[in-house]
C-alpha cells in the first residue's frame, strides 16, 4: 500500500476546502444591489424681492437624498434653529463696548462677507478707508516696511472678533445642521443601496457670481415603476434680506436620462412650486448704519 505523505494530505485538504467554499459562496451570494445611475442638476438661486430679482452669489446649498416627507425630522431641526444675524453680532459687540466702525460694518455689507477673509484688501486707499483696516495696515507697515506686504498680512493684525468672530459663530451652527443632513442622507442611501456610496446621498455646492451652481454625479436609484428619484436642495441656514430671513427646501425629481431644468427659489410659503420656504422669519432689527452701495462708496473715498 503506497505511503501517504504529508504533502498529499495537505493537497487533498486544500481541494476539499476550495470545493466547500465555492459551494457555500454559491448558496449565500448576496442579492444584486440596485443599479446606480447618475443625474445632473442645474440650480439657480434667484429670488424676487419687491419686484427686483436678487442673485444669491457665493451662497452655500446642500443636496440631500429623499423627499420633504422622508426628511421631516431634519426640516424640523432646521426650522427650530436660531441664528444671530451678522448685523446683530456686531451690534452686540458695540453694546459690550467694542469699537466697531460704521465703515467696517458697511465693508462687510457691501461685499456680502462673513469675515475679512472673503476678499483681499488690495490697495492702501481701501485699507485706510476703514478704521480697523487702517490700524492693522499701519502696524504691518511698521513691522514689514513694505506696503504690499503690510496689505497681504493685514488680517493677522486684526482681533479675532473683527477678523472672523461672526463666521466662527455661524460655522458652529452650520456644522451641526450639516452633520444632521449628512446622517439623514447616508441612512437613506444605505436603505436603497446597502452602502454609503460615493457621496452618501449628500453634496455641498456654492453658487457663482450669477447665482448658478451645478450638482454632478448625483446617484439615482428610482423606486419601482419610476424613472426619477427625489432629492432636496436646501441652504440649511437662513439668508437674510432686510428684516426677513429665509430657509429654502427644494424638492427635485432627478432624472438620469436628461439634465434638470432650472430650479428657482420663491419667497412665499405655500406656493405650488418646486421650491418651498421652510421658514420665513422676521429677524431682529439691529441699530447699524445704512450703507451706501459699494460703487458709490468707493467713488467718494477716491475723492477724499
């Protein structure tokens, strides 16, 4: 009788194990996941304010998987969130004794800025036109001896409250809502596909100078007997016009076979449109200066 070597025993065991794993894999193979297709959305953030079209430039919006009904709890959280406006933030600093100039408040207003980082101060004339900038510029000039360098590093010589205090407060609230929106989108994505996918059913976009934005590679897994899937577009945090703040939520049916039509924002609750208002609130009116348009202010500064 031939001798059975250790090698032959190992080889036979390996074949048996391979056959077992193959049979087991065939019996327990997962069911196929839904086919993911890709959609495109063109989003235009224009609103009609007192008969005038306003383009929402450099405003952040979010794409969230699911309908308004699916995201009812998230929308409730959004509606209940209170955000201090930029004007009221600086008005409160004034009440606390901080020296906040009218010129600085108007610079933020005219440039639609949440901090001094949103636009570079490029000329000495612009720096000297705002008291806070002038102090920081002169300090930089003493340190660096070169006007161009003093302008470039102007922000470092501003206090935190002036430089980005409002933005940091705003950002904290924003991060909370973004986190909730991501969780809602990821849960909806896992329920549909079994995984988080590439974007987890969530995207963030910022509008350009014309108020336009494009959402690319949107995962589309339509329900049975449908060609489209429902998503929401929302700014999450209020955008203020005068004494009124708005949060929009736009239901859009994403069709992977064609680009979406332009989606416009509305300013009245209850209108039968693709974009409804989640909240429309009267904001606190804070005692701050009435600012002249940026072009007129620049012209006046150049003649002084």
